[in-house]
C-alpha cells in the first residue's frame, strides 16, 4: 500500500478558537495520496477529517462555513464526553471500508505539515507521536503513556521509558486493532451497539483502558519521534479540578479490575496497594480527601457493572502473564512525580 487511508477525528467541546486552529493546521498537511481508487465525490486526499461536535449546534455551522467539504460534521444532541464522543466518530469512520486507521486528535492541538506522514511509518497497531507544549515548544508534553509497577499511569516524558500505549490526546489506531478490541454492550450485537472507549468512563483513563485491551489482545505500541504535535492540555477542563480527579481515579480502578488477569492482580496487589495509598495520602496532603474517597467509593460500587466487560476482555486475552509483567516500567512512580 502506497499510504494508508486515515480518518482523523476531532472531538469538539468549547474553545471554538482552538478547534479552528487545529483544523487550519490539518489543512496544511502534505500527506501523500492514497493509492486506493476514489469513488464519485471523494477528494484527492489520503485522509478525511470528522468533527464530532459535543457542543452547541451553531458551532457546527461555524465550522461548515469556514472549512466546507474539508470536514464531515457529526452533531451530538448533548455532551457525550470524551469516550462516547470519540466512539461516535470511530463508528462513522469505520463505515468506510477504505479507512485503514483512525487518528484521534484533541481539538487543542496543532500539527506540523509532515505530521501524518511521520506517524504512519510504523506498522504497529497503535502509535504515539511526539507531543510538545503549545506555549513552550521546546518542552515535552508527553510521548505516550508509561505504566508503573504500582498500576498507576503517567505521561511518558523520556524516550528511554517503556511505552505502554498512546495518550488519547493524539493516537493512531489501526483498523485491525479497533475491530479486535471492540466490545459489545451486554445483550446487543457487536455490529449495532459496540464501543471502543468505555462510555461509562465519560472522560479520563479511557485511553489507558483501550491501551490495556489492545496489549492484552496482542498488539504492540510504537513511538513516532518525527510526528510533532503541539498541545495546550486541559483546555476543556482543569487537570486538577474535582471533575478530573474524580473521573481519573474512579476510572483507573475500573481499568485495573477489567484488565489484570486474576492471578496477576493478586500477585501485584501489594504494589497496587502502595500506589493507591500514595494517591489517597497525596489528596489528604492537598486537603481534598473527600473527592478521592468519592471516586473510590463510586468506583467500588461500579465494579459489578464492569464484571461483564472484564469477562469479554479476559476471554480475548492473548498476552501471557509474563508478557504483561514486562510492560511495566521499573519503580512504583516516575522520579519526576515523586519530586
């Protein structure tokens, strides 16, 4: 294949100016044309852009007026969150059988013109780019996600750290990966009602959960050093807000429960316990114990709903427990986090 056909999904919620800047940068991409035959009405591009609008419909009209047929717009009736909002875009993109891969891109990013050409060079099932800070462009934002022995995940800030999976702010997923890890809602057919990101998460940790499911299913991650993205970060919600803290740690508990094989969950439990003790202590120290306890309480109550999803994940697991242990970076926490 000369170059894979990519569907780029932009989830829009608030920050209209950010999304417009992101789309303008995509217009400058010099991605080579796909060698797949074009059907009537298709443009001479090797990629498509889908904007999923979680916000007011007048924003959709603004995008349409400025970008025309460069984009396809999906208007949601309400804010579905990051997880289900992106699911809507992925389902739409995969309807086109010519689509080889999906690129998720936060609306608070801009990309270099050769970004797409660089990120597709790897044939891995999922690829993380080099994300730099928007305002300090010589500083790293993240290089994907690193998973520590404590079960806690952090932004990868050093190329020498083990890459566990891409960060959802910008991630390339192959069609094969998405079709393998898709999970049907209970009592429904996979094709008619399925998800890629777990919609019960709403926001935060959904990229880690998808990465876990992909690793369990036998897919490997890759890092594209030359694929440069500039990221503002936490443009829609403050990363230290109660909303962010609550959803991060509630969803992390579900992610661990669903993805660890039972023997390994027992084996790692001392280190997982240390991780959770550290997090609880941290928010006590910050004077915010109520939010972390509410997250853990609601997370524990939700484990019974995650049980069916755990069953599907574990039945499809190809990775051995030895392989899973090799994915963890050494240490319980990154040195920078402890500092």
